């Protein structure tokens, strides 16, 4: 399976912000279902989903997948947010990165 980065690329978030990121699947497919999300700390290459996205209940409406709020990031770290979804019998995956500078 190939993992592709979303067009917007690297994003930024502070350690005190709590943001519900979203991706638009229009350029890939329409009507996504069964969205899922995993967050990795790129510095340690570990799954940190339970720490930075404890609720982890992504939802899909039309072509938009909205993730649960990302929070409690560590200053100086970069996170890779991998999002997957299903259309018909196919599973799609994309990722975006979030850097915490402050």
C-alpha cells in the first residue's frame, strides 16, 4: 500500500492548542466511510495516538474527514497523522505532518 502526503504538506500547531484537523478527499474519491487515524511522533517513530488524540473518533461528512482534536503536543516535535478510509471495497490512506514549535 502506498502512503501519500496531502497537498497542504507540513502544518503547525502550538503545544497549548487543541485543533480538530480535517482533510478533503475530493481529489482522491468521494463519499469516504469508516475513517481511522493514527498519530506518530516522527522523532521517536512511535504511535502516540492515545496521548495526543485520546478520543480518536474521526467522522466523515460528504468528502470531508474530520479528526478528533489533536492536543498536548511536545515542543520541537513533528507528528505524522495517518488517515485511512474506505470507499466500496478499496481502502485509501493519506498523511499530513504537524510541527509543534512553541
